[in-house]
């Protein structure tokens, strides 16, 4: 497997025009169905968000850190009291009591919308696409279509016509996301120091170091 540094160089070398060609080839138009923002069965919505994106959303909404993001649940365990504990390595967008993204809304006709659309994280701006590079995140489920290094994941908007302008905008965001994810992964690896969370305590390791669930530095 290539090193993260090698994959980062590959990400930086991605050609936006070629990515846009691939997106045009696959086709996409958001239908505002809300499937990418809501939970499935007992599986809450999980979307990765970078620390600076959390702060951007805080500035947009004036929410507390915990209102914007939660520790990525993967790797955490539930203690006898029902509290999550342990160490994890990413942040996820916060969810509501139904497991949907906290920023997801619907109008009276059931059409979905994002209440922070202009400030939405890269993972949301690029859905349902990913690039085939190790160290980058993939939406849940196997790819259902691909063109070059671009993969498309299940979404009812796939296969629809997309303008060149929109394809290029999406492609630029897709490249930015790949670079950011690999930068983050390298920084997490380099900053990581094992923690010893107490019972009922969670420590999140991100590119800035170890944090508590409220975003403050873990001691």
C-alpha cells in the first residue's frame, strides 16, 4: 500500500478538468430527497467534519461545539451505565433525536434542505462522489458507478445531466476534500499519543491533538 504521503501527492496532482469529465460521464443532479442527511433504520447519520469546519459552522450558527459535532462513534464502546467511552479519530456532524443531521430540514411538502448550505462541510458538498485514493473517506456502501478515479455511491440523483460549470465546481471540491483528508490523516498520525480515558470519558484525536467531546484540549 502506498504511504499517506505518496497518496497526498497523488491527490494534489489530480486534474480538476479530468475529474469534471468523470462527473459529467456519470451524471448527477441533487433531487433534495434527504437520503444523504438522514438516518437509516437504527444507523444514525454519520458525516466526517474537520475541526476548522466545526468552527466555521459555530460561527455561522453561534452553536456550541457539541451542537455542531460529535465524536465519531467508530472505536468507542458503551459502558454498563450506557455511556460511550474510549478513543476515536474523527468528528462527525451532530445528529438530532431521530439520528438525522442536525442541520437537515424539510419544508411542508417534504423537500429536504440544509440550514447551513453555504457553510456545509466538504463531505456534504461532494456527495455522492469520492476518489479512489487510500486514506480518503468513502460514503457508506460500495461504489455503484465509476469513471477514472472518481467513484459514485448510491444516490437517486446519479445519471442525471449536470452542467459543465457545476461539474467543475464539484470536481474542485472533490480534489480539495481528498487533499484535506490526507493532510488530516497524516497530522493525526504524527500528533497521536495514546490516551487513557476514564470510565465514561471520550477522547477524540484530530489534526490539532487530543480533544474532549466539547472541543477543548484533553489533558
